[in-house]
C-alpha cells in the first residue's frame, strides 16, 4: 500500500502519477471502472462515478475486483467509507433487468421486489411501462427502452439490458487493408465497442475516427445508418468508406438537404432529421426505412436535443458514437451515455501523439493590449456587446499578420466568429473566405485548392469547426469563438492535428484581448486542452513585434 | 408506589426493628481493616466530606438514603442484580439463622445468563459481591470466625425501589416456599395466568372486576394465600407475596442475568484501517478549526444578546467550511473549548481569535490536534444542544454560555471507556446500550451520548466505531498514565502518513501535492491557490484571484518571491502559463491601492503640494502625497486646518460632497463613529478569560492520601467515643479507669466531671447514630425538638424506629407514642440504658 502510483481522494477522484514505474499497470487496472477526467503532464485525474461503476458491472467486473485494484495501487490507505460506498453502489446494478419475454416482448424484471416497487412508484417511469405481469415483471413499451434506461440510472437503480440487439439486415462490408492497416488503438477501439454492444468512442481529432466507424461496420456487416453534422462531412465519410472498405459508391447513399438516397449504407445529417414542417418531423421515416444493424453518430457531442428522444426507437440496434471532445457546456454528457451507451474507449491525446498518430501541437495565447480608445469603449459598453468588441479588436489583424510572418512555409487557417471581422481579415491577408453563405460547391473547391497547396491561407468561420479534413494545415489562428466553448477550441485545434508528412509540429494560436471578457472566455476554453496536456504558452503581442524586429 | 397496607397493620405495636441491625452494621464497619475503610471512603467520597467523627456516624451516613442512592448510581446492571439478590434474600430478620448467605447461594439463585458458563458467572458474581462488600452495600453479619452471613446493608432495600428484583418488598420470610404452591393443582382456570402475569414483576396488579372467571380465580387465589388483596388507597389491587413469587420462579431471583455489557454482533476492523481513518479525521478536524480561526480573524461574528452565535453566522461558517450546520456548530464549540476563540467583551461583542491562536497555528498538526482533543475531553460544554429547538420552539444557538453541564466531561470519559472496552465496533445507539448496562440507575440522556459520540468521531478519537490509536493515548493520558502509550501527539504522528514537500505543477494551472504537505508547503498553496480536492493528496488550482490574494497578503510579497517559493517545491520548472499568471497578477495588483487617512488636503495648484510637503511646521501632521493635487494626513481635519493656519494657509473645510462647511462658531464637532473612515473595528486579539486549565482530567474519586488521613482521624475519635460510651453505660471495668479525656487533642481543656456539659450531640450525623444506638439498646434519650413556632421542647423518650426521615418514640412518662421529623430534632442526649429503675434519668436543659 505504500509507494503506489495511485492516490485515492475522499471526493472519489483518483490521481495517477504518470511518471511512476507502475503507472501503466495501474491505469489498466482502473480503466474498466474509472473515467479519465484530465490528463495533464504529471498527474492524470480519474473519477469514480456511479455510471462508471455500473458499466464495470455490466462488463463483468465485481466490487471485489474494484476494491482490490484500488487498494493494490494506492499509495496511502484508501478511505474506508469510499470502499463501502463503491461496494454499495455496485450492488445496485442488476437488481432490475430488461429481458425479452417470449409472449410479452420487452419486459422489466426485478430480482428485488422492493426495488421494483420503488421504481414503479416514481413519477418518472410513468408512461414508459405497461401492465404488471406478475409481482416481479412489468411490460416495457419498446419505443421507450432507451428512455427507461436513462430514467432508471437517474433513480439509482440501473437496469441490466439483456434484451439483446436486433441483428438487422445483413450486408457484406469488409475493410480493404491494401497498403494500410488499422492502428493498434483503432483496433482496440473497435474491439472495445463491439464487446460492449453499444457505446461511445472518444479519440483526439485527426486520430482517424472514421476508420473506427468503418471497422465497426465491417465487424457488424449489416446495413448501417450514419448520422453526421453537415453535407461536407457526409461527402468526406463517403469518400473514406469507398477508399477503405469493400463498399462501392452505389452502396452508399446520402440523405441530406440536397439528396434523399436510401441505400444499404446511408449517411444522413442531423439537420435533416430534425427538420420540422407544420410541427411534424418529416424525415423520421428514414429511421424505419431499413432494418438497420448499426447506427453511427458522428461528432456525438453535438447530438441535438430532439434526437435524444427521437432515435430512441433505435435502442434495439447497435449504436456507435464518435467524438473527440465529450464535454458539453450544457452538461448533458450523461444523456449521451444513457442514450447511446457508455464510453467504451478513451485515450489521452498526448498518448496518441506520443505514438506518432497525431501531430505534436503547440498552443500559444497571444495577448493583445487594447489601445486606450477601445478600452474606454469596452468599459462603457453593454454587457452583451463586450465580447464582440473585445474579440473584434482592430489590433488583432496586425497580430495575425505577425504570426503568419513567423510561419512563412506553413498552410494556415484563420478562424473566427464574427463575419465582419473575418471579412476584414480576408481582405487584409488577401486570402479567400468561407462562411455559412459560401455554397457547398465553392467550399469543396476551396478546400481542394488548399489541400493541393494552391492556396496557402484560408479564412473560415465556424462552419469549419469540425469534420473538414485539411491534412496539411499546420497553423491555425483563432481570433474569436463561441464564448467559452471548450469543445469548439479543441475541435479547432483538431484541424491542424493530422500528422504532417515531414512530422513538423502544428501550431495553434489564440489571439486574445487582455483584461477583457475575451481573456476570461479564453481561459475557460483552454481548460479542456490544458487538461489533455496541451498547455498554452502565453506571449504578449508586443513581444511578438520585438521578436520579428530583432 | 403504594406499600401494602397489610404490613403496616402488622407493624403497629409489634416488635420494633430488631436492635441488632444498626449496631451490628457499625460494629462490622469498626471491625474492618483501615485499608478497607480507606477503600470505602475513596469509592464513596461523599462519606468523607465533611469527615465523619465516629464510626457510628459514618455508618449512619453510609446507610442514609442520599448516600446509598449515590452509591447505587455507580453500580452496573450485574452488580445491581447481585445486590438485589442479597437484599431480597436476607430481608427476613427472624429467619436469619435459616439462610446464612454466601455468594454461592446467591449465585445459585440468580438465574440464567445467556452464553455465560456457570463457572464464569460464579467468579463474576464473587468478584461483584466482594466489591459490594467493599462499598459497604453488603456486609458480613457473622461473628468473626463463623461462616460468612452476608446481607444487604440497611437502607439498601429502601433505595432499591418499591419492587427489588420485581418482588414485593420482602418483610417476612423470603425463602421460596414450595409448599405454598401445593393447592395450585386444583386451581380454577385463569388462576395460573394471573400468577404468571405477576411472577416476574411488578408484583402488584389491578384486580379483575368484570370477567367472572377472572374474578372467581382471584377469589380462590386470595383464599389460598397465593394473592393478597390490598386495602386503603390501594383498594382494588392485588399483590403477589414474595415467597409465592420466589416459589413460582423456582427460587431464582432474576430471569435474565447480565454479567457483561451488551456487545453488538459486528466484526472488528483491522487496527491499521481504524488508525488510518482516525488520522484522516484528526487532520480534517484541525483543518476545520484552522479555517474557522482564519475566517473569524477577518470577519468576527457578532455575539448574540444571549451570548451565543447567530444562525446566519453559523450558516456562513458551514458554507465556508463545506460541512453541515451541526458539524459547523461542533467545530465552533471545539475552538471555544480550546480557548482559541472567545467573546471579546466589547460593545457590541464579537467572537474573535485569542492570543493563544498564533502559537497554536505555528504548531504541527499532531500538537494542534492534541490541544483540541484534550480540551474537548475536559470541557464541560454540551455542544449537542446547539441547533435543536427548545420547548417554545426557539432555536438554541451554538456557543451559548448556558450550554454547560457539570457532568459533560465525565460523560465523555465514560463514553470513551465504553469504546475502549468493547470488542466490537459501536454506533451511538450501541454506546447508549452499554451505558444503560454500566449505570442503569443513572443512564445519560440519549442525545447527550449521541452528541459526545459525534464529537469523538469528528475529532478522530473514535473511527469506524472503534477507539483509534490516538484516542486510546488520549484516554490513557487522562487516566494519569505516562510514557509512549499515553502520548496523544506521538500516537497521531505515528498514524499520519509522512509529510511530503513536493509540488507537481501542471500546464493547466493545477498543482498536486502527492501526500500530506509540510507546513510551509501547506501555507504556500493555501495562500496562492484554491483547494480542489483533498484526501491522500492535495490538488489545487491557481487562478488570478488566488495568486492576487497571495501577493496582497504580503506573505509572498512580489512575483519573484512567489515564483521562487513555487520553484523551490517543484520538481522541474514552473510551467510558463503559471509564471505568466503570477507576473500578470503582480502587474495588475499594484494598480489599485487603498490606504488609511484621517484627513486630506485638496488644492488647485500642484505647486502648493510641494510647498506643504517641504514645510517643517506641517511635518507633525504626517502629510503625504496621494496625487498631483491631493495630500493625506494622519491627524483629524480640524487639527490639520489649524496647522495649515499656523503656517499661514487659510483652508476651507469641506464635507463629504465637497461643500464648504461654515466654521464661524468654534463649536467642537466630531464625525460620528459610523461615518469615520479608515477606523479599524477589529482590534487586537483578546486574551482568554481563564488561564488555560490543566488539561489532564483529574482522577475520579478521592485521592488516597486524603482518604487515609480521614480514616486516621476517624479511628482516634471513634476510640474516644467508644470509651466514653462504655463509661456512661456504667461498664464496671471501665469505671475503674479514669474517664478518657475527650478534649485531649484540642488544647487540653478538661471538662469537669458531672458538669452540665451536654454529652449529647447536635451533629445531624451523630444524632442519627445516637438514635440508632438507643433503638438498639432500647434506652432512653433526652430529645430536644423545635416545634412549628420555633420553640424548643425537651422530652425524654425511648426511640422505637427510625425511618423515612421520621422518628417514632414512646414517652414513658405519658405512655404515648410520638412521631418526630428528624430535621426538627435539635439535640439528642443519651440517657442510661434500662432498667428504667436506675435513677439516672436526667433532664438537662440544653
């Protein structure tokens, strides 16, 4: 018990000292039941949550194993009440089960009558359950399977879902590893997902989540519905699938604003699914169109609220969620877990970087002092205007120039929130601009030109926050963003994290106005990346100037 | 609690309480070894103060209701059961010879005890009986050399309550009389049930009136002597006579004997686990008190008019400490008990840290804990009362000076003793059960026990229901022990994990101390960061606010000092974002400054400022420049104005809003205190109201030396009194010897023989003794009483019986009985013993 790599805190966090010789071993031991929360350079923080412990139970681990793992690697005596709490929490799992009854279909069965009574009495289960078959069994409305599981988690009596999956319509899909192969962590991710049934895979930007999706599809070999964020992304998925799997163009359909193709593998956008006309969701039939064997949710952190309810019917099918950043500013991560499934795979960004699969990245915050006139305007502005004023400070243009001057050879993206600012910048830098107004075709053209190196600098709005694949972008300069969104920050960093052919370091700059809300938001935004080990170096804009002059 | 009327009827005019009882008891006492008397006085210290003058008065005191009650309150359940057995068996004076009791007989008649083998029970009962004898609650009436005849001391039966062992207070034979049960075979239906209901007590019940079968059964039982009807105020009730009850019980006095305290069915935790938890709790307690002291240093809460802490301040404290209100109240009480905070006595009063705080804060964790724990153990405060509501519904506040009780410290000791001797982990309810067994006649209130237990858990004296290592050392020290086992500081040190001087700083502005920080490191991170997580390690986050706080507090001084301090503790270098943060904070920090001033000078012309600063006549005002046209001074406005005037500068006086104030009349004015700017309200810390008391608890009971002294005096005085009494009785042999000099020890004044010196006494204790003697000898005494109007009346009477604070006596001259309240007896003078023919009746004036 002395000198272990793990320190168990009374607030249920686990601190893992990364430099300890036993760190890797300990990590493997606690990964099944502890959630990785932060991974900065010296100490990684894990957390024990009821959901995490229940997932461990679902995966076949029991309380003794968890307690043993904690005690084996702990440096100091583990607080006794915590061990008692862990055992009690885990004991709550499995008192209720979802099973397939031969005559009644989906039922909720209990091994502890008192628990069932308590659950039935709760208002939250009203409407989700049907008739009581006997003392220990209750019918469940099949469409409410996911919702019920969510509710039960909230009530503290998670149900073991033994009702199985609908296999779906078989369709041959295989990976075609000709000259390439799945990376070890991608294989691991596919395995973990498959073994768990359904769930979320979290991998850093640029680490190849699409391939993980392809791998899962190959494993499933069934018809697949893929939900993505926008049309460009849909096209990217299609290209990748054609390249890496046995699927041909004809087998993959696109269901978006522009096209409505339903094929064995269909890629749809979240937007089209949530389109309402006269109060009715018009495209819901897509969900019933085929006997889908696998549903893939890309960028699952962006899952819009209506989808939470709507796709509950898909509960009977395997669901895979893919994302790099499962943090939401509205705190609804838990809903993702209970609707899609728990986190099946997670890897610290720095680990993947160390393996060479994503580019090493350096993050820099450049602090700009506002001139007096702007400072006065800021001080007396209305609160809702303050961020816009600060982040659109005129001095930022000059800073962007200076930064680009430091990287004469690199492909760079300049990213921002406010269209006026971006227009100005585009003019200033003499670079093309992509915003929400740019047509899809024009976007594709510009992206292609960027890819080939024809264009060196590109100014983009938040349409380019995710999914677009610009492997050679190695510098990103952010002038403004969606307030304090951590996930946006991480996604933007992700734009430059594809490994470069010459292994060069990627650079991410955030230009921030000092002593304003811009700085406060920046601090919040950077938190996620800092916790992943990407600490920001802070540089004064004046120093940049001096550097260049000198 | 009605006594059966029948026995009173039996008593009138019947034989008086046998003479041998009271006298034999004091003779038996006299016959004890000195060491035994010393032990008795130490165990029942109320008998020693004031010191008894003779053995007889000692005996009288020892059999008095008050003292017996007090002695019984100390007995545990088993001892009471054994004592009841003695009391119940030996009560029949006439049948004395029939039951010579020894321990074996008592034990045999005790009754079954779960899971306790007979041998163990016998030896436990033996040991208990020995103790009861030592306590003079049981005494050996047999002559020396004869087999022991143990019986309960006089007064015990009275004190044991109306139904000792569930039996009707035995007045007659208490031998189980099986013959009595013989007719039961022919009993009508229902008779057995009635008997069963009364068998194990209480032995009195309401006679059935309605149901004919029950009425018939009752009538039959009464006819056959198995039940007795009560009369007078108890009419309508029936009682089960003791011999019948005993027979029904099969001769056993108790149904369920409990030689040991109840032990819960739980497995004990490993000592290492308990110690680890205890250490954790101890650290946490020290931290909470430290936080409280720091909080009240900056913002002392106001003392309520009633003297306690207001509800809103308590809530604020609870929020700040991140505990619930009850725990916050406990922490505040702990600080108060340790005299780290006190009412500063000002008007209005606040709770502020005392002068002890600085030394305490500078100590190590173990020392600080020991101070708190010792203070808690010895404190007479009752913190569990806080946050409850009284009868009127008003909330009782923490730190209320009225919340003390003399028994609080003692209760804490008792609770810890219970924890120490229990083999299984306990909850507060278990402790209550143990205490109910340990002192059944003085069970402490449940909420007090629970409150003490909670306090012990908070401090880490008790962890996981078990007394931890540090707690055991604390208890040992309080018991007067010394050495390693009785050193709470060392014990806690042994249990705390080793200190760590490392700080791991990370790029996300967090820092981690992978263990318990050293004092310096703890201070550093406390000052410069906010704590995020506690436990085996400490995680902190550096923010602009926290770093600024450190710079402002002055402890870090400036950016370089703070960074150097951080670098000292960290492996590697300080991450750039953190370094930048510190420098940024330092840059911002100096920009807004606050200072104190009593008055100011505002001018239009900056040149004037320079001239004022240079003027030697104005130096006394302490003028210093704040801005190009503003100066501040350390003297009040009027004085400054005067100083300027004497320098030839005529200044206008202005108010808060810059309006000129007229000053033609020179009426003195001062700014009301509420508007005074810059005056600090919180002055120097307050000295504690009492010199820190001895923290080690005093040993209970009487010190050995004192008891021995008392016994020594007692023997000598008693010897004189004995000889004196023998002389007075006309003991021939003694007459030959010169009368003992009763005053020899006090200055040599010899009272003349036959002088009208009252031989009697006015001492209440001795008075009872003399009356007991007279009853035993059936002799006369001259009794002086005071009537309702305060007029003294003297009579010569022969005392018959003394009980319940009343004396029944016969006046031979008038052949009338009289009853006198003992407290009205002013003087008792023994007359010669019988025969009354001896012409020795002297009626002396008092």
